[in-house]
């Protein structure tokens, strides 16, 4: 019944991007849901100088945006406002600094608040990759609920790029044709994320973490070597559940092992819940038309009070540095914005609202090939996670529990899991700060 409406809204990418104002606000789907054909057509408008000033609000750019509108030569008219910068924005920032220009406008904030922030800003247009329309007139954005779905629904003009390779997911991850202003068809490979192999150090840390995970736990696991090793090591657990920000191949492998049933979740029982997903072609095929996989907006998945409604939530995320009082920086290196808070604090708090829940932050004890300690007297970067919210810190040297500890006791616990060659300096730092 929606075929005639579909045909009436079908257009070329060049025609569709004319709905984007020459001066205004634009947002786009995150990561896998970036629409390459629409972005290429928008770049052509930039080249023709029909874009005057476009403020672009988004998170986690990948190749499609990097190879089109996020080029340094377009920064006079394209104004990137990333909520989660990547290497793309870091390179733009460095070139801008060299030329004494401000070309990247970082937007700090927790991931769960991003839909609310974009609604307050007001979006003139939203562009996104979606799966083909179903019989009910819905387009699924199977890899992305996050801010993508709420922002697409609230934007003045919604333009979708239909790619049959985009998986169709269940949950709250669909846009109806009645909300769509223009449709573009473009089949192409989806952005793929290579899996990082786990090292022996990753496996050593994972063994400490796995001991803290009971059967029937509900998991949130981040990305990287340690999370991959944790997923591998959990395959013999029973009746695990998934309520996670990121769905990735190592979690799918855990689901396929039989360790995950979601039977004992109190919320979204029997469902693997996520807000964004990234992997390879086989991973996207697993997501497609799989009723156990549910994508939901980030203001639901990452809401600490939603997270806390499941019992035994175990949240496992990475940090960059931790101070001896427990304060954590997970987003800046040497004072420069490297990534963003993302949903880390959302899950740090949500896990501790869960009955039996645990918030675990983990990293190698050192960085820069062992020359820098990740445990420091005071953090240099911004505070991603306040010291009042921290529970467990894990390195390859052990587990430090911050619960119920004074600053002195915290310092002693963290020094004990620091690399031995930095422990004397850390004790001196603790004494200077009055902790010891």
C-alpha cells in the first residue's frame, strides 16, 4: 500500500540533497549508517559553492564522511560539531591549529543525552542509510538506534539512502515512509570494523574480570582486545544477558556459544539489546531479521535508570588514566581531546543502580610502550567519570575496589595494581597530595 508513496519520493542523490539548506543544521547517521551516496552529492554542492555554512552534528565519523564533506578544504563552509571525535577530526584539528584556525567544534556530553541535545539545537535535515522498506512502510536502520532514530524523527527534512545490505533489526529502530522527504537507492558494502586480536596481556586482564562475572549476569562490554578476550572467556557461563551500548562480533560469538539466553533479565527478556552495532559482513548477516536482536535509541539503552532495572549488570569499559583518588579520564591524551565520554558514565552509574551490579573500568597498567603509567597521582585530562562514581579498576596486576574507601585507601589500592616500576613515584605523589 506504500509503493506509490515510495515511488513519488524516490529521487537521485543530487536531487535529494537540495533539501539541505545552504545555511543551517545537518545531522547524519553514525558510523555504519553514514549514507555515502548522499554525502558524495552534498560534497558536489560544496564544490559548486551552493553551501554557505552548514553546521554538522554527528558522532563517530567513518570513511563515507571523511572522504567527502569532512575534508580540510571545505572547512570554510562545513562546520563539524562531533560528539565523539575520531582520527578524522583529530587530523582536522591539528591542521587547523597549524593554520591558526578553529575548524572542529567538539560537543562534550554523555551519549544518553545526545538525542535531547539535538532536539534542542533543531535540525534542518537528517541523512541516513536504511534497509529496504517493509510491507508496513518502515525502513529499518538495523545497526543504529543511538541518536540516529530520535534525530531522524525530529528533523525538518529526513532523507534516506536505501541499501539492501543494511540489516533489518527488531526493537525501536525504524523510520516510517510518512516521515521521509526523499529516498535514494544505493547498494554498496557497509563500513566494516576489523577485529583486534587479543594479546596475552588482554587475556591476563580478562581472567581477572571473568572471575567477577556471575552466571545470569547482564553484560555491557566495550570494544578492544580486553573485551574480545572477556567474551571468549565467558563462553562457559550460563544464562547471560545482553544490554549493551555496542553490539560487536565478539559478543555475537558469545551469543552463538549458547552462554547467552537473556532468560533472567527483568527488562527486554529473551532479547539482546544494543544501541549501535559494527562488525563485518557475516556479523551484519547475523543481525538481519534476527528477532533476538533489538536496536533501541541511546536515550533508552544508556539511561542509567533503565540499565539498573536489570539485575547483576556487569559493565566493562576502558580508561586512559586514573588518579589516585579514583577520578577517571577516558577521553583526552596530554590535554588534547582524543575521543569522548560516550556512554561510559551512563553505564558506570547504571551498573551500580542494578541489584548485584558491578562497574568495571580496565586498561593496561602502562601506555606508550611501558614508558607512561596509566595510574597517576592526578589526572591530566577532563573528568570522564567522577571519583564518587567509581567502583572497580582493573589492570594486569589486579583489581582495586574503590567502594567504601578513603582517599588514602584508594591510593594504596591503585598503587598496588600499578606497574611495579612506577609504584615508588606514585607513593611519593600520594604523600605530596596528603593521601598517605
